[in-house]
C-alpha cells in the first residue's frame, strides 16, 4: 500500500503526520518512508537513524556540436522548459532549466546533440530503525526539479509492502511525481482561510489524477464553518482532527514523535485504522 501525505502549502504539519504515521504502522509492520520534499527534507530529524548509503542522482544534459548544427531550431521550439536558445551563429543551453528529458537529442535531424551526466542531488538511505527504512531525497542548490530524485527513491522502495511518501508542499511537478501510482493520499490542512485555499488546490490535483484521498485537519482549535461546508459539499471524508496543543508543538519542535507519548498514540492508531492500513 502506498500512501502519500500532501498539503497545499508548507507549515501545515505534513512531516509531523508522515513520520508519526510511519512510526505508528511500524509498531506492527515494516514500513518504508520516502522524504520526497527534496528542497527541504526533514523526516530524518524525527526518525533519528544513521545514513547507510548515499546515491548520487544525475541528469543527462545536452551539448550541441555547432559544426553539425543546421540552426533549424527544432530543439528550442520543442523544449517545454525553454532550456535551449538557438541564434544565427551560436546557441545557449540553460542547465538549470533542463529536465533531462532527452527530447532535443531525439528529435535533432543533424545528430548534433550529445548528452553528459550532471549531478543534481543525492538520496540518503538510512539504516532500518524500529521497522522504519527512510530514504531522503536532497536536491542540489540551484537545480530546477526534484522529479528524477523522487523517481529513483520510488524505485528503491519498490519491494516494500507499505510505503509512506512525505510529499513536497504545493502542487508542482514534484508533487505530481510523488503521487503517481499511489493508492491513497492524506491531505493535511489547518482550519484557516489559507488552509482552505491551499487544500482546494490539492483536492483538485487528486481529483484530476483520480487518486482517492481523505483529509486530516491539523492544529484544530474549533470548527471553521467555511471549511466544514466545503468538505461536506464535496463529500470529502475528514478522518481526523488533531487538536492544537502546546504539548504536541513542543514535542515536534524538539524533533520527537508524538506517538511516543501514550496520550497521543491513539490519534495515529485511529487514522491508520480508518484508512485500512492496520486493522
Ligand atoms: S535540432 Fe539539432 S540541428 Fe536543429 S537547431 Fe537544434 S541542435 Fe541544431
Ligand atoms: S533534455 Fe529536455 S528539458 Fe533538457 S534541453 Fe533537451 S528538451 Fe529541454
């Protein structure tokens, strides 16, 4: 079972949910946790294991042989990311925009484009600890997209029975890559106008991609009628309302899992049961 934890924006408690959910499942089953927030991965703060292996991830970046190029502009016209410019006597390739898709070299009629590997980030794989195996994607500063890193992390976890994916915030192509092929998404939001605006974006994304989803309202401090109406109108299931609590905030900001406190374990046990990941 593959479950992704998403939120429309940062700071809603996505990593808090992912790590505590993984730890709760791990009381009974082995679980693989993928930290797909490649620009700011932080699951390792809570899992506290040691790095076992580092895997460098590269992209194939095109290079143009000017002497073979006819200046037809097929490559620049078809590069979706605007990573190539062809001029009368020269050209420019913007590495930081290139997604390494290989289209330009494939369609070049003069075979003028060759590719070379460029490192864009790493995957840190941690030693299994208390039934949790963590893989963490880390994008190099200045790189455009964590998609290739997320794709490789998913391959590493392919044999795992239960996978929790901590998604990047928002609804970018990295989020799309994270949720491709999953069984269910948990959308984390908070009961504020911003929370409602941002959860709507991920509700639409999951709907468009036909991914089943449920909602967790985090930092709940009394109902926000507009949000309740929104979920009711769209027939969206809210599986948990985690109360705003100073104790939970303090535990989290000190890098501690809240399920280690007996009083909070039942919150995650009930989420796991309601999505059918434990019985
Ligand atoms: S497609 Fe090939 S031949 Fe045409 S401009 Fe690009 S590199 Fe040159
Ligand atoms: S590899 Fe893809 S993204 Fe990169 S320059 Fe070529 S067409 Fe554009």
